[in-house]
């Protein structure tokens, strides 16, 4: 099997994966909002564009020149769909423009213009007809690349320069995955520019676009799956936080050992500190640190650390993580929280990642969160 056959296989495999993603999303989700809709549009337009390329590369196009030359520019709809996903996901749609209706209009216009170019050139020789259509292909792609680049740069501006617009949202998602996508996306656009430059100077060769199609499909299929996962995670966290404020679910302080009079002052200090942490649920702050807490208390980090070590009988990190695990146990034991994923519960309890949550839970509960939930469900 040569390299072209391998690339074609990977291309059609990606197309099938994209269509399955769309099908599974709409069949198995009970409900979906605009975020999920735009994610599915991104994957759908990539799949249609790559399917069209695969059919052409493998000789499945029509023998009639009109239908063979009627290449539909599905790719121009990808970037505005992704931009709309970001607007909805970050909750800034009222502050930003919706480019998609305008791009859909341009898409329809380009299809009509292409049909007109082909029909009005019917009297030309086969060589001249091919040449005219190829000139139109290059011109259309330059226009679409410029528009796609402009929308992509607007997305970069939104993520990197307009954080104040979605500052509250950052308490649910640090959006590092979106930033990574944008950085990799710029590399894809540079490959596109390079391929189009070669096409304009040398004529069209399939090899100019093989790797580009594989790279952009892999990257954008990834954003589809990652975006859907992150969206579900954020929605769970929003609902958990809302229900937490409504229901209370405050932790009960554990009993402390007896002390002599010399220790009584520091014991009271620790009890007051612990009550404040529990009352304000400071342990659910993922950015809570010994330094931050010491500043809030107006004491040195060394003094605060000694107090926690002596009367909490553990380090600051273990003290806070145990409270987070206790809070997670409350959620995992409550049937009302059964619809929410374990990861979303762990993140909402103050852990920065799934791995740190599972590690801490095993340390203090001596089992995984999944095992704990299953045991409670079976009681």
C-alpha cells in the first residue's frame, strides 16, 4: 500500500468518524443547545469537504465536466461555525458578531458563480475550459482563505485579549484547550497558505493538500470531541454550584483533641480558621494556597503552617484536600447529584484535574470515586 492509499484511507476513516459523531450526538443526547449544534456543524462541514475530496481523488466523480467541476466550498463554513461555538460556549454572543449568516450567503453565491463560470465556458476547448475553472478555483480559494483567516484572528482576539468579557466563566473552565487549538490552528492556516501558493504557481496537485486535509481534519475532529466533553463538564459544574448554594451541604467540623492552657490560644486560632474555611467553603477554591490563606489571615505562612500541622495533624495540602474529598463524598452520596459526572464533581470541589482528584480520594477514602458512588448507590 503506497502513501497515497494510506492517506486516502485515513481521510475516509475521518469522514466516517465525523458522520458518526453527528449521528451519535443527535440520537443519544436528550437535549442540546446552540453550543452542541455549532460543534456538530464544524464536524459536519469538515466531513463533507473531506468526503468530496476523497471521492474526487478516487475517481468517483461524474464523467460530465459540469458536475466534476462543481466543487462545493464546504470549508468556508468551518471557521464561522467554530467562532459561533466559542461565542456560545464563553457566553459572549451579545458582545460579538455572528458571521455565519453572511458566510452562508457568500457560500450560496460562490456555488452560483461557479455554475455560471462553467456554463458560460461550455463552448471553449477542453484545455481552455479546465484552465478557466482552475483560475476560478484559485481565486475562490484566495477569497475564502482571507475570510477564514479574518474570522480566525477574531477568535484569537476574543480568547487572548477579551478575558474580561468571560472572566466569570473561567471559574468553570481555564480554556487552555481552546488556546492550544488556536495555536495549532494557526499552523494549519500557514500550511493552507503554502499549499495555495504552490497551487497558484504550479497548478493543482493532490499532494499539495493531502497532509493539510489530514492535519485539519484531525485537529478539528479533536475540537468536536473535546468541545462536547468540556461543554458537558461546564454545564455539570454550573448546576452543581447552583444546587450547592440552594441546598447548603456544609461540612461538619471534626472533633479536636484536648489541650492544655498553653496550647489553648493556638487551638482557638485553628478552630476559628477551620470554621471560616468551612463556612466560606474556601477549600473549593482551586487557587487556594498557604500563601493566599496566610495573607487573608494576616499571619506568616510559617505560623499558619505550624498551626495546621499541630492541630490538624497534617500538612496544609492534605488538610485542604481532605476537606475537598469530604465534600465530594457528600455529593457522591446524594442521589440528586447522580446525573453529574464524577470529574465535574471533583473539579467543583476544588481539584485542578481529574488525576489529582482521584489520587486524593484514594488517599483519604481508600477507594476510587467510582467505587464510592457504586457502594452508596447499592445501599
